[in-house]
C-alpha cells in the first residue's frame, strides 16, 4: 500500500469513527444498519478509499449534518463528488481557453492516481480534448441530460429528496425518491431555511384546504421544529404524516385543520412528533 492509499484509508476510517460517534453506534454493524447497508459495504468503502454518495443522502434525510463528518477530509469530499458525477455521465465545467465559459463535458473516468477526473471537452467545431479536472478545480455542476437542460442543474441548483407520507417500522422517514425532478436555486432555499435539511412531502389530505390541497408539493424544513403560531407543520400521527397549522385552542397549542375540512379533530401539540415546518408549497395545474 502506497502513501496515498494509506492516507485515503485513514480518511475513510476517520469518517466511519466520526459517524459512529455522531449516531451513537457502538459497532460498525450498528452504523451499517443506520446507513441501510451491509457491513461488507463498509469494508468495500475502506478498500476503495471513498464514501458512496448515497450514504450522505441517507444521513441528510435522517437529519444529520454531513459537513461535520468530512470536515478536513478533502479526499472524501472529492470522492463523493466523483461518485455522484459517475452516475450522471456528464459534468459542467469552466473552459479557461474560451473566456472561461461554462461548457458541457463527458465524464470519461477517474485518473489512475484516484484524485482527478478525466473529462472530454468538446470544441465549437466538434473537436474533442481530454484533460484532467484537478481537486482544486471543482465541478460547477452535475448535469441531467444534455444541451439546453444543462443550465437547470448547475451547482447553484439543488434537487431535494421526496418522502412518503408514513414512517417505517423503525419510526424513520421513508424515501420515495432520492431527488426531485424539480431543481431549486440554492441561494433561494438558503433564504427560507436550511436546504440540507429540507425534504419534499406530497400533501396527503385536504385538512388545510384551500391553502394546501391533497397532492400539493410541500417543502418541509426538518431543522424548523420550534413552535410558531400560525405556521404549518408536518407531524406524525399513528406513524402517518399529516400537515396541520399550529394554533391556540382552549388555551393550549394545538395542531388544527380548517373549518372547510370535515371530521378534522384538533391535536394537542404536547407530545406530538414534529417532522418540520412547511416553508413553501406549490401545485401542478391540471
């Protein structure tokens, strides 16, 4: 094992050690269970010297700040980006030759040293040039599709995970899709909350009609669980997710529906598990 491989192994082991402490896992088997992977997948990550991007998605979905896990471990950050880029097939980079314009490049592979991308940049007349993309020259974005669609998926845009309106048998959120077909501008998301803690929930009922209808797309910030009167929240009732407004009823905080919704019983806020606050919603026009 050369010096670089030894360094990568040490970084992966540091990541795993930090994750165990953060999650309260005593053994690697416990950590694997939280990550929803097999124990052998941990061993494979050590051999590769990289952490699969899906591990980060799972941890973010469960409310953990993955930035604490990779702080000071640049190789893991780079490996995560490569894992993600590999699944997309194309990347958006800056072309220094043509006035630093953003151009689309095909991902060819990873260099033998394991620390650079190999990309193929296409010129204006169809010519191609293969070059390395160094760690200090990060991707501008990961591209879904080609051509005019590239601008939607630049680094300034984020796709959020979509969750099911129920909990698992372990009382955890259930992922429907790991990323939404819609992309949101990151700077806008940062104005309304913490985008790394946001998930999308399809509103399961008409309890808050006409403000929210069944099937509307609600952005839920899991970092905002503190009570704010008049705000809408995703809450858990009998392992199902409901969307209700927080109000005062009979002198105490209560999650309520609107008068238009039939048979909607008020739910005292005390003891109710709050997933997060609804910070944005929209609906598809039929």
